[in-house]
């Protein structure tokens, strides 16, 4: 039986969908909960602006926002694959502007019990060096 171009395309699409579904089951993302603490030099804020919040990024993608800017700590729950990721923090000001990313803090997300509820030692992840 001769296959037409349309039949080959449908077969290719079904194959890709099957591989994608299999990969999703094999490497499913899981919930992670982390607690971070940081320090921020208020004098480094741009003149005339008030600190409004902080944003936490995982490999350049925002995963949490902390709207209590003077607590200098927060809990973040997010969905992610396990693995080694770089986390960064930014300060957000009342005009909507955001500081540059802080220095990266590499952290391993994984199934080990030791990683559950772990405190990221982000003290020393000073935003004032990034602004």
C-alpha cells in the first residue's frame, strides 16, 4: 500500500505526541517548597522610590513574588523538574521598575528528603551589589 504525504504527516504527529506523553510521564514535574532569607541595603534603592516587593527567579523565569518587602524572607511553592538550577532575586519598586538580578545561587532540587523544606542560604545574596 502506497503512503501519501498526508498519511506520513499524521503518523509523524502521532509519533511525536506519543514520545511527548511518554517523556512527560517519565520526567514529571513535582511540587517544591523552599524557604529563602536575604538581606537588602535600603540605601541602594533608586532615589524617590519605595521598595514594594521581591521576585524570585529560577533559571531566569519568575516563580514567586514576596509582597512584604521588609520581612527579608519568604516561602515559595512551585512546580519544577528535579535538577540543578540557578536562583536569583530582584527588588521591585513602587513605579514598577525592577533591580537587576542578584548573583546566582545554584541549588539542587530533588527527591532526597534533605531537600524538602530546605532553607536556601541566601544570606549574602545581596541585592545592593546588583543595583
